[in-house]
C-alpha cells in the first residue's frame, strides 16, 4: 500500500483561505472551480470534510482533494 503524495505549499505568514490554497498549489484553475469542489464535499482539511470556502488556513494544516495529493502548508 503506497503512502499518499504530500506536497509542501509555502504560505509564509500571510492570511490565506482554503480557496486560495487550492489555487496557489495549482490543483484547481479558478476560484469557481475550487468553490465547487468544496461545496461538493471533495476537499478535506486535516482529515475532515470542509465545506467552508473562506476557512482560514494556518501553517501545518493539510489539505486534500478526493483522489489527489495532500498539501501541507509551510511557512
């Protein structure tokens, strides 16, 4: 059984929300696409389904899209 791919995403010390993280990482092309994935329950934050598009993210959070890689937010 293989381990999921974890991709570091540098956010520094800025304030960033979930939609912005998905766009910054290049997993989704637009904010609309990101919002759609979130609304459909296809995005997890720290292992839990996240339905809030504007959820504030922090260094250390892990974000994954169903069937895709896991992002880990880094400073």
